[in-house]
């Protein structure tokens, strides 16, 4: 059976292979031809000749109908894990005849899903047909595939013909970003280094800290509106203030070179994305670090969130999300030395906690293969021990120890 299947596949992709009805007609034609030889009856030769002629036409037409078809793939917009990818294919019929009864199969990577089959009734002469479908996603990642298969048995359905077309695709599935309402891990980082008296002085000296004026945006505090300038320009103008975090950098680092349990690592990626965007909402300078990429930052990482243009912020956020989508556990370490800035270190190896820079925090996923006593060794900096079997968001929002 395996040999027959291989022969059939080779015939379909290089020429054409008989369908079940085609095999039946071939058998009938041979029987009529043999009966004609045996009886010398002319009408049996006529029936067998018509049958063989019909089989010849049915074998030639399917490959010809696929010759003038060209496939173009439209870019796939990134989505978050759990959402559906929108995949669009444009099939161009460059011939002077319509193409009918076509089956299109997009060969997806097995980890993303099974191949998607879509039927097409007719593609008119010299026209395009746009095929759209939605593919569910379950886990973040960067998925690539290259092949679309065209299959037809038109017009008689006696022979099947398949042809492969190259249509490269890249689909990016971002990790989930949890809507954190609070995160003591970030809120308290570096707090011990801040002089409370200086902070009160900076909060009161708002006139001296005004850096520039910009148009009002929805959500800006009313107290920051500069009324005299607003009256002169005829629109609301808001003061840009120097932030106390302007000289402080924070880095979210994932121990991607270490060994992880799969579920724990997926939670770590989700946690990194959630912490990154929470820090942005707090107008902190934050960057991402992995063992393979080193520090990942956008072109505006040296400025506060409000300083960055909207397009630049979107590109920077996209770069961070793409890095998190592509990262894997146990990857090669291109950057062996951790940055000297305070880190939020995400790991499953408790032995790495003693080598963190001053002012760091950590998230440690408990390794069930280790005794719990080993989990708490080398805790030189405060952090949180997480359980991959529990919901992640409440654990990120609890007070650090």
C-alpha cells in the first residue's frame, strides 16, 4: 500500500493520477477492448475507443488548467496568542480561459495547525481571486511556511492533478500581555536609593522642572496645563516635566540560556511582556535582555515614554514583542555578561540569584525536581517564587518578599 501511495503522489505532482472513477472507466475500456478482440464485434471496438479517448482528454486537461495560475501571499498581521491569524492568498488566472473546480491547500507548519483546504468554483479569465481564512493560534512564536498546493480534477473528475506553488509566509504570534493594575516588583525597584527629601523638593519645584510644552492629549492631568500659553495659541498646552526616573534604567532579563520546564518558560515570556508594558505605563525607561539577543531597545529607548513619537513607540514595542515571540529556552548565549543596571531577573535556576547587580529583583519559577530548601538559597535580593500551576497575574501583583 505504501508503494501504491508513493506512486500515486508522484503521478499527481508530476503528471496526473486516475481517480476512483477513472480506474473504473479504465477497467471498463479494457474489458470492452478485450471483448472486441475475442468476438470481432465492431461496436465493442467503438465503445472501447470512445472510452480511451475520454480518458486521454480527462488526463490532459487538469494539468493544463493549472499552468497559468500564479499565487501571491499578502502580509500577515501579527496577533496575540489566542487570537486568529488572518491569512490572505491572491490567485491570478493569467490564461484566456476560466479555471473551474479548484482546490487550494495551504501547507501550514504542523505546530501551527493542519493544512487548510479551500474550494474555489471559478476563477474568471485574466482575473484575480482573493482567498481569505482565519487560523486559530494557541502559543506564541514565529511561524514560517512556503508552500501552497493547487489540486483539480476538472472538467471530468477522472484524473487528479496537484501542483506546488512557492508562497513564503511569516506569521508572528505575540505572547499575551496581562493587564496588571499594580506590580510591587516594579513599583519598589530602586526605592531604597531615592532620597525622600529630594523627592519632595522635586515634586514641589514644578516650575523649575518644566522641560517643554506640547499639545494636550486625552488623559493628561489638568494641573499640568499651561493656561497662559494655551490662551495665546488657542489650544490647550501641557507642560513636559523631568521625570525622577529619567536617569534610572531598568532591564527585564530572561534566563533563556538556562534549562526550563516548558510551561514555566512560557509563563516567564508572558511575565516579561506584562512587566515591560506595565513599566512603560509608569513612564520608566525599560529594556529587554535575553541570552541570544543581549539588550533589545528601540530608537527612542533613551527618552521617556511621552517623548517618543507614536510611530517610534509602536516600532519599539513591536521589536520587543517579536523578540519575546522568537525566544526559546536553552538558546545559545551571545551575550554572556549581564548588564550592570538593576535587573528584574526571570529564571528557574536559584543559583543565578546571587550574581545579580545591586538593586535587582527576581522572579523564580519553582522547579519541581528540586527540593524546596534549594529554591531559597542565595536570596540576596527580594523577589517572588512563582508556581507555574497557578494563575500568573495574581502572583505578579503580590507583594515581594
